[in-house]
C-alpha cells in the first residue's frame, strides 16, 4: 500500500473525477429538484461554518471555493459552467469548511441539502457521479492539508497523537505542524499567544484557539454533532461505529429506517487500528481498517444515517418505550430499537505505571501515524491475533527490528496462517513465545522494558521505546449491567445463549429471542461486544447486516401488537365496557 493510502483513509484504488462537467441531459434531471437564481460578482453563496448548505450547479459564470484566513482567502478550487459545488459535508449535514464566492456573474441551480440526498438516492447515475466527486474532493483536501483546522504539537505529546488520530479517523482535513522541526515554530506560538506548555494547540475555523483540548472539546469547536436532532424518536440507534455498527447503519438507512450512530471516539473501532486487512472478501490487495471504515461512513450518510462522535453512552433506559439512550453529556435520545456494537478494547498490560506511558511509547494502534514515530527503532508488539500480526509486518517495513511477545506456545492457534508464514519468514521479526512484559521504565517517554521468559523464568531488560499492545479483548459493557444479561466476562448474551444458566428468567416474552437479540426485546448486540463472537471483520459486518433483518421483524411485531391493542380497545368501547 502506498503512503498516500495510509495517510488518507478516503484514498481509492481507482480514479475518480473530481470536477466533472455535467451534460445538458444530466442538468435537466437535476433541475427537477432545484430552483433558479442569479448571483453577482463578490456575492458569498455560503461561508465557512454554515450549516446544511445547498448544492449549487453553475449554468454560467463561476464560483471560487476559498479557505478564509486571518487577513486573506486561500483559493481551493473554481467551479465553472456545468460544474457543481460541495464535498462530503454536504451529505453529512455538517458545517461547511469553505466559503463560496462568486467570481463571475452567475446563473445557478440551487438544490437544498435534503433534496440533494433524495436526488442521490433516486438517480443512480447522478448519485454515483456526485458521490464520487465529493469523496475525491475530500481525499484531495486531506492529502493537501486544506481545511479549517491547524494542529500544533510534538511527536512525544500523547494528546497531540490522540487529536491527530481523531481527525484522521473522522476523515476531517487538517494541517499538522510539528513544533520540534518547524523552523517557524516560535513565530507560530507568538502569533497565537501560546507557549510550549499549552501544546497541543488547535486553531479551528481560523478564529478559535484551543489549548491542550480534549477530543470532545475539539468536536464541539468544529460542531461535528450540530446536525443531530435530540428530540426525534428514531427507528434505530446504533451504539458504536466499528465494522459491525457501520454495517448496521448502512443496511438500516438503505432500507428506509431512521438511524443514529453514536460513537465514543471516532469511527473504525478496533479494526481501524489495522494497517492492512488482506483476508476481507473482495479486496485481494488488502485495505486498511480505516479505509474500510471511511467507505462505510460515506455509504451510511449517503443513505441518510446520522453519525455522532466523541460522545459516550452511559445508560440504556430499558424501563420505557421507546428505549432511551443517555450520554455522559446529559443528552438523551429515543429509539424503537437499539443495536449494541461497542466492540472490545485491547487489554491493558498488568503493570502499575502503564498509563503514564500511554501515547508516550505505549500504543494501541499501529497505523502510519504511529509508524512515523518509531522509524529505525526496535519495537515490541504484544499479542498473538491477526491485528498483532498485521502490525508486526507493517512495522517491520520501517523499524529496525520487531519483537512479537506472546504468552502462548504457538501463533497458529489465534492467527491466520498467511500472517504466521510471513512473520516466520521475515528476518526483521522475532517471536518470543511464553513471554510477557513485566516492567516499563522512563521519564517523559518510555525508555526501556523488562520481559520474563515463561519457560526459563529469566528476566531481560531491553532499551525499547515503543510497545504496541494488541492482546486480549475487554468488552465495553459496564453501563449495561443493570439492564442487559451479560456472560461472566462481560460480553452480551444473545439468542439461544440466553437460555444458559439463570439468564433465561430475564427473557420476558413467550416467543424465543431472535438470533442477535439480547435479554431486552428490540435490543440487539453485534460484533466483538457479543458473547461468542468470531473476532473477524467479515463476521462483524455480517452480524451488523443480519441484525437489521431482525430489527425489521421486531418493529413489525411491535406495530402488530399496537394495532391489536387499538382494535381490542375499540371493540371494548363499542360494547360499552370502557
């Protein structure tokens, strides 16, 4: 995979047309959804931070797409006759990144955002053409670092890395300035009236300066969730935006259900940390977990799903219908059905000071961003699953040497054979079986580690500054304990597993639970958070799509039950009993 694809999650393996010129026939079809208007030179059609801006098709004249700066404008693109404005924010409903200024008196077709989404859904040819242009334009913005965010930080700052990952995994274009290597660093710090003690520093929308912000503060500054209606009662809420959750969102939205996806951090889940997935059906050359996630996001929002990021669900109110999901911010959302797709997180090493080195030598992702930090270094990957194998092979390209530390006696028990073969044949990778890390040492950054050989008991010290932990799986289900039946490890019980032990008493209906249904009717669990899950991306995607079939069945049952109640009430009323 080339470097661009690793940096840019929207990168495609085929060429797309970024600035197509529409034919008269295509323009005529768009005209059915549009209104006509004229615009004079200098007129601003939309501005940075405007919400849900319309789609402009230029019949004559021209529009400049510019990035507003402090005292000037930076030209990004020009749209002339037969061309149209917009990129992915137009489909997602998020705020505009750029300003549209008329540079030559123009005659325009104007299509509101909701009608544009309808056009894309109904007209296959135009839908493909417009979506291809939007995705390619976003790709170009990411590659060029053109956007409404400037991030200033240093490689050893854990929060700098976290913010870079958040923006990248959300497919949001930004400019990153390394204050350790940029010759103008001191001038930049003076310009924004900040010091090194404030890093990372984020400038969003060219007017707000954030000092060492949290991910949620950055999301708020960019208004990433401003298009979410808190009062709507939806057909479905999906909690978690990994492969299982995104698959559920795509299938639900494409089948006409109103869907809200709520993600704690950024889309991709654990799979998003995979540098290259080669055994996913239909991609013989492989693709990164983040490429897969961003394609799924584009599909989901194309069909009308809403995505909320940097928000944590802390409670599911099972005692009311529709169900209500409560966030740690205090916001509440209601839905007739819920899918739990919160996945699992890699287990933390049982070492007391590990949190002090998180993001400062201890990492739970192995993407291009992390690989940049440890070029030509000796590194350790902890774990024996596919993610660990993918990480080891990927890191071996640029690192001096890679050590795989695993507690088991062989990799083949938990890793695909093609990865085992590559690892065993790679002279830059050593496998340490029955071994575990027992000590971490360093000041501001990890400087050395200690590991113990389980066969001999010998303890070795190594001057290793980077450890990638990809072992174990802990479900994120603590917030469900008072509502949903879990197994002894905290994974969600579903379907026939609900009849094991005492959990069958929690099933309230006479019918059997559906295959992926939890102990609460209408609440389903998919992917790595589900008890008995198969830890593969393909199975997670499959479960997400199957769950929508079951959601339809549940909603139909609910509707039939409600109709039966109404009929019975009318009958009782006619007989004079009520």
